[in-house]
C-alpha cells in the first residue's frame, strides 16, 4: 500500500513538473541568441531608432511651417451712446484771401451770431463685440538663423552615428558575457568528467584494498585512507554538478532561455590558436569612435552657441478672413486680407554673454580631445595586456598539458609499484591526487585561454557584428 502511495505521488510530481526540451548550443548559436534576446541590445536598437526620428525632425525645420488660426468671441457687453440734435456754424470764403472765414452776421455781448447754421440730427450708436470671429492660414519660413538649423541637423546626424556605435559597443559587451557564461558551463562539465574519472580510479583502489584487508594483508587504516579520498571525490562531483546547474541557469539568463532549460553544449575547450597582432588598429573600437564623435559633436556645439548671437531673419505670411465689431448691427470688419511680415533680429551687445558661452563650448571641446587622447593610450595598454594574457594562457595550457601527462604517467608507475609492494599506499594516493589536480588545472588553463581570446578580439577591435 505504501509503495502504491509513493508511486502515485511520483506520478503527480512528474505530471506537474515543467519539462523543457534539451537545447543544443554551440558558441555561435549562443552568441546569436544572446544578441537577439538581450534587453540591453534591444535598448541600444531603440535608441538608434529614436535618433533616426530626431534626425528627420531636424530635417523638417528647413521647410516652411503651415498653420491654421481661428478665434471666436462670445460676449454680452455692448456700448450704447446717443448724440442729440446739433447746430454747427458755417464758413464762407474771403474774397481777398480765399480762406474760409466764419459767416458772422453780428456779435451780441462778444458772441458771434452766424448768418447760417448747419443742422445735424441726433444719432444713436450701438457697438457690439459679440459674434466676432476670424480665421486664416499662416506660413512661416526662416531665411537665416546664424547657421543654427544646419548645425542642429549636423548634431542630430552625429547623434545617430553615436547611437549606431553604442549598439556595437553593447554588442561586444553581450558577446563577452555570453562567452564567459558559455565557457564557464563547459569548464564545469569538464571538471565533472575529471572528478568522475578520479572517483573511478579511487573506487578501483578501494576494491583492491578491501580485498587485501579481508585477506589480512593490509590494516584497517589503509581502508580508511582510501575511504577519505573516495569521500573527497564524491564531494568534488557534487560541487561540479551544483556548479553546472548554476552555470546553466546563468547561461540561460544571458541567452534569454527559461532558467530550467536542459543544455547540450557542443563546443569543447580545444581550439585553434589565433593570429595575434600587438599593433592592431584600435581606432576601430566602438569606445574610441564614440569619443571621436563626442569631439565632433563639441565642435558643432561651438557653432550652435555662436548662432544665438548672429542675425536672425524670417518671413511670416497670413491670409485670413475677419468679421468683427458690429455698429448698429452692421459689421465694421467683414473682409479677407493678406499680410506678410519680414522679421530681422540683430544682436548688438550682451555684456560678453555670447563670447563667454563660446569660450565655454571651446573648453568643452578641448576636454573631449584630452579624454580621447587619454582613452587611446589606455586602449593601447589594454591591447598589450590582451596580447600578453593570451600568450600567458597559451603557455599555461602547454605547461598544464605536459604536467597532466607526467602526472598520469607517475600515477601508472606508482600503481604498478604499489601492486608489486614497492610503493606505499600513501604515495599511490598522493599520485592519484596530483593527477586529478593536474587535470583540473589543465581545464582551467584551457578555459582561461578561451576567455583571453574574446578579450583580445575586443581589445583589438576585431569583435564586430
């Protein structure tokens, strides 16, 4: 009954546990997946796309701008005024001079009495603003802006180029992370193989020692010594398996795969020696190109700042219709009209503001040039370090391979001597330990060589999309 219970529980666990297909991965495919799924690569791509839109927006500033305008006024206010009947005196020409003189008949108490008076009947004025509206089309065209528009467009174009270079820089970082994760996973698999092989050798010795102990040929102490080594082998295997599990999860994270995916890594630590060039052209590196573009951008910034203090010329034209201000219910304005304005703005004096801003922009350019020179020297140093690290890793692989061959031969000789009674158990166990350690060191050296290859290619500017 208990066995049926366990079987049922196991079936449930198997049913509800997610099962992922095994992924067969080479280094090239891993790089491809990482570039495709990496969020930073997507961000860099979006930034490049954004820079293209900004470039197009600056290009549009060279073209005329059209706009439609309109307004409507709702108001209950009005102005009412009544003017009563009015009498105005008349004038007649003077025969002698031809000028108009008052047509005075006589004066009473110093006040003139005119022969004739003009009669003006009273008027009522009713001025309303309600219902006034206007609408029209407007066009604006800058004629000269001190070079601001051209400079802004060139700056946007440089920004787009920098976004493309930044994508290349992100690509190299993604490849570096991918290679580190991939070769670490391969290394741990190789270490697991060496640990398992070491365990097989110790288990074989354990069987021989136990048989000898049963026959009374060795002491219990020898059995315990071998058992300690066997326990160490078991621990190494467990550590290697745990390391593989974590390394695979890290690799899946870098590649954008489910963390519990089962991986089958196709590439081994064996590789072909790269042609090394200590005088490679490091100006092709994205880091250098970015700083170079920053210098170019600073140069354009100087022109951009200077344009604020140069003449600005523009033209504005408007064609519209206006109907507004009713006087006694008759619109005072009820017609279409065309207007054109040429605007000129010439800065005269700003108390040194423009001169100081230009100087600040020139200083910023000088800072970028110094940073470029400093970065160039550091990249030369980084290239030399990459070359030396690769050569050292290559030599380390050669030495560890030689040490492994010697350790393996030493273990075989020690085993033969131990079987003939000419070697102690302690010496034989030590030979096995040295052999296993030499194997692990060789695996680590090969892994270091693989990683140094990637670092050299990045330092030499040869790792591109």
